[in-house]
């Protein structure tokens, strides 16, 4: 296949490095891809990129990394908007913004919940997110609550 970047070289199978920076830390992975023999431009599958980005989020979640960049990366890996994660964590969108820009130290409990959602997602589960959604939509109990006991 001809290279679409330089229109001169041929794309050949090659190991390709995916690299993303989160704050001051770089994450790298090697995947099967293609490289142009003439200009060196590389390409790889979008599914590999998605798997890589999820793995980066899982590594950040497991490490307890508390930077704003890490928080944003994990949020985006869950496809959550700032308003969505604010609702789940019972804070304002402004607070999410302050955490992600590093103006305010991230609440440790909120960070732990976000990390749990990421680690759940990595295992194909949404247990933590479902539990937080249930709390966000909680209905207050009345003054008197009748409890039915099993006989
Ligand atoms: Zn090329």
C-alpha cells in the first residue's frame, strides 16, 4: 500500500510505538502496525489505540496517581463529561475543573471512586458507577418507614 503521507514510499508491516504523555509521565507500547519506508510515518489500528488508552487509565488508577492530568485521563477513558463525573461524585463541575487543572488538591475519596470505576471498566464491569448513579438518584425516605419482616 502506498504511503498517504508522502505518496512515495510503501507502507510495510512493522512494530510501531504508541506513546502518550499524561502530565510529566510518558506511557509507551509496541503494537503491530505499518511504517513507510520513505518518510517513516507510522500507522496502527484504532482498536489498539483504544486498548492502549484504557490500559494507561488502568495503570494510573492502580498507582493512585493524584495529578489533575491523571484524573482527566481516567475520566475520558470512561467517556464521562465533567458534568457526568461531577454528578457521580456529588461535586460541582467547577470542582472537577479545579482538580483537573491542578488548582485544588483532588479529594482522595473522589479519586478512589474514579479509580474504582476505571478498574471496573477494565474488567468489563460497571458496579461502582451503577452504585454511584443509584446514590445520585436517591429518593429520601419518609418520616416513618414501614419495614416488612419476613415471618
Ligand atoms: Zn511516506
